[in-house]
């Protein structure tokens, strides 16, 4: 796929919040991410840091179904976390992705490389001052592969991002579908990724909220996954602010829905 990954509005917002309002890399305690795989299949979660921030968890790792991985991030970390599916890192091919979704150059450790869309993204901007909130969201601006929920260990209601009410892959329109070698739908592209049109990508003449409006595809995404960004100028923005030093990221929450998870 030649198309470069989209510069997401929500990701830019997270970056500005962290680097303009709270500049610098202050000292502080590490923040914990408890990454859970409740999918009925293995995953290879991946991380990519924004410019100026270190890699965490080696950029990627294997996570069997039903298992939890505890990783740490610096208190000012900015970046994204996503799941890769259907991976086989024994391949000797230099041109074919090793994962069916979310591949990052055919390596288990992404080393800062952004995953190949479509993939559901958790975007994070942490704050070192525990009296101030961190910011995070889940985005489908580039598309979907698995549902994700995010909560703080404190379980505060304002800290929670629920999952999806059903598996978007099962209702994905044909023109957005990503198929694996067996013909199974393994991901659902966004309209921007599928059609590369300014109207869907919120760019150029459509590069502001007044011009770029929801469309039939983003509305479908929002109906199935109401707590996520469905397109770049999603309004009101589903950006969460929460004061916490530990977060729980769950791939495939129970019933593809919005249960609270405890560690």
C-alpha cells in the first residue's frame, strides 16, 4: 500500500496538548499500562512513540489469548498502541507483511514504525503531574481491526472508553473490507483510506470542521463504536482526560461491549 498513514486530527490534538501546554520531559514515576487480550485468538500488540519520546515495550510483543502484559511508559509519554493480528514472523519475504493487520515493517518490535492501516488505535498523551489529567482516545480514522476498551485503574467513570456493540468486521461494507488469504474479513478501512478523497479525509478544501462532516461510513462506525473517533473532526471529540498512573487497555472486551475491567 503506497498511501502514507493519515495525519489524524485527534493525534495532532494530543501532541499539542502535551508539547505546547506542558512542554518538556519532567521527572516522575512511570505510568503502567495493563494490556489484556480477551480476543479468542493471539495478538501482537504494538507501540509507536511520537517524535521526541522513547519506545516502550520494545515497540511490540506477543500476547496469547486470555493473557495480560504489564508495560511501563515515562510520565510524559506520547504515542499510540494498537493490535496486530494474524502474524507469522518466520516468513523470509522482504516485500510481504508478516501480519494480516497492523504490520509494522515485518518485525515483532516496531522500533518506532507506525502500523499499516487499517487498525484500531489507542492514542495517548501522559502528564507527569498527577494532579493534572492525561489525555487519550480510541480512533477509527484509519479504520478498524479489533475493538478496544480503555479505563483507568481507579475505575473513575470519566476515565473510561467503552468497546464496540458488535464486531465491525462482520458488517463492514464490501468496498471497505480487508481480506486475508482465506477470504475472511480481518479489518475494515475508513472511507478516507479506501477512497483517498479530500471529502472523507478532511483535508485541503475540507480541512476544517465546517467543511468536513460525517458521512455514511463514519456514521456506521460511530453507531457500532460510539466512544471512538469515527472521522477526523468527530464532534464532540471523544477525547478523555483522566488523572491516573495506571491504565487498562483491553482488546476484545467481553461481548464486544463496554464492561469495566479490573486488573
